[in-house]
C-alpha cells in the first residue's frame, strides 16, 4: 500500500503560524487560532497513531502543533498583560497616557 499524507497537516501548520503572528491582537485572535489548530491536529494525531507506517507528513503536523502551543503561550501572556494593565492602571489612565505619548511625538516632529 502506498503511503498517504495526513489530511489536515497544512491547515494545522498555517493555523499554528497564524497563532504566533496574531498573538499581539489583544491575545484573543492568537488563542483562537492556536486552540483550533490543536483541535484539528488531535484528529490527525489519532490517525497517525493508529497506523504510523501509512502516513508520510507527520513532521508537518508536529511542527504545526508546536507553533500552536507557542502561539497559545504568547497570546496568553499578552492577554494577561493587557488585563493587568487595564485593571491596575484603568482605562482612563491608559487613554491619558496614549494622548501624552501622541503629544510628545507630535512635538518632536515639529521641532526637528
């Protein structure tokens, strides 16, 4: 019997990569991509464990799972940081800090 490819490895690999790339979007988007990648990878992993000699692209699945875990970790850290900032400092103070930063940037641009 000819070896075949696991059906969802490309999707898992892309979702794992997207979870790392998008982990800076408030943490939520990266978490969603990472969790979906791990759920999809679970099915392919079950297929591979049932008959490992029949499939050729397990390495891509493993890389996708690792990327998804890294994306979940980074997204969780960033989300926890955002929650910490907004609970400790408060929304009003964050907005005021952003306005002050913008004013400093505009001042520096005018006086160059």
